[in-house]
């Protein structure tokens, strides 16, 4: 502890729109905490670069339980090395390379006591309701800190999004031999597509607008088939998706098409509304994107009823970091190239602009 500085550099928001790089005291280390010297912190893909909106923090605002509290140091995808530990912490050495799970749960509310921890009524998150990793140091409970070995610091920022994808995989629970359609090729979607290919999805189609993300999907071998959607008029390609994926003993007679699992990972309400028409009888529609609270969709209840379609959501994660590390650190799920832009704290405005202009597939703040 004696070798630690008294203060650290951090990016802090005093309120939405207003941020600055400041010098602040190091975080207090509780008895069960691990203090991490931050090496890199991912910028959440939900960041739209809107200066007049809390989304400029890279915060998922779809859940009113997890709404930002100001003043705030953002950043919920923290990677670094152990700098110090509280007096009760065991199993960590100074210098261990670690990733931090951003969630803190109350373990007392109605849902926690039922084992539904992700639904915690007092859900707290570093970088959203508590200070996060856009700083030189950040403290986390030891139970939320995990070692890894092989990933670069920048690629390791994908561990938090990958843990969300692992939770999504458990929610979907694909049967062996499932056919899968993934709308979107964002960072967590690319991880989920790879997980599905290894865990029940024998035929994965990735459909996304032409450009950087779909090209990266091919490079990562995220799917079996790739459909590049025109940004101007994708109607013909959407129809071809149905024409190329018939099913049944005699598809030419039934004229039915579709997939066992359809995942909407773009955050587009229009795509979500249309996605149900790609789900075959008895299939699942997964709401995986992040949408505005005011967004609404209209689905034919007769189709949901008659075709016995299951609609499910997947939000965040709890206790999925070990699985994410197993898949990413071993190279079974590939993430190199997903983070294609890195910035220093002082370049935060530039980072927001890159997110807004879609030149960044995913960005990260780096230190040292």
C-alpha cells in the first residue's frame, strides 16, 4: 500500500454532457476488495456519442434499475493488474492480470433470495451507478475479480461483453442441430454467434449491413453463412433469407421457411418487429439488442399462439466470467480485431465521435 499514489487521473461526468479529466483520490479499499491498476477499459457498444444524453457514457439504459448516478466515473469493462488487496482477500498476488465483473448485488431482496440474482432490486454496477474503469485505479469485491493469462489487455475488454453472451447462450438453451439467424454483427453478437456454433447451432446465418462488422464476422468465422444487407434497400436480401432457408419434408409444397432460433442483436425496433417472421414453428425469438424505453413493437398474437413461438430477453450477466474466460483465453472464441480503436482519457471526445460515425466497431480506453 505504501507504494501506491495518493491520487489518480480519471474521466468524470458531473452530469450528462459534462465531462472532464480530473485528479481524484484513489478508491477506498474495503476488507474484501481488490484494487486494480487499470490497463484497458472497453467502451460499451451502446454508446451513441450523443452529447446531450446519458448514452454518451456508454451505459445501457434499458433497465431503470441501472440508471447512472452523478458524479460518475464511467467504464464497466475493466482490465488490469492487481495493485493491492483488502485484509481478508486471499488467492491474489500483486501483478496478477485480472478482469472485473462490474455488478454488485444486494443478496437480500426478493429476487436474490430466490437465486435470480440478475433481477436484483438493488442492482449496482461499476461505471453506471458506482465509479468504474475510466480511471487509473478501480476497486472491486474479490469475488468479482477473475484471473486470465493469454489475451492482450485490449482483447480482454471483451470478457465482460462475452460474459453477457454466455448468459444469452444459457437463456437460449439451443438444442443440438439448431438453425440460427443472427441479425447484427456487433461485438457481443459476434461472440454469441461463435458460442452458438459450438453449443448446438449447426447452421448459423449472420445477417448485417455491408461494411466493417460483417467483414470482421467472416474473419472471425462467426457464422456458416453471411448475408450482407444493403444499407439502402435490403428487401430483396430479406426475401432471399426466407427463400434459402426452407424446411419440412417437402418444402416446395409447404412453402414454409425459417429458423429454430432468431436473434435480434441490432437494437433496431423495425428489425425486431420483422424478426418474428423468420422464426419457424416451435422456435425462439431472442430480444438481444438494446432499445429505448419508449420503443414498441407489434406482433401478431395468433402467430405466437399457433406456432408456439417463445420470445425471450437476455440482459447483462451474473457469474458468467469464468465461462467467458474459458472460451476467450483458450482461443475457442476469437475476438481479435473487434476492438479496432483505442484512446487515452484525454481523447474521450474523439472516441465519442468515432462511435457516432461508426468507424469504431468497438473502442477501448487504454493506460500506460
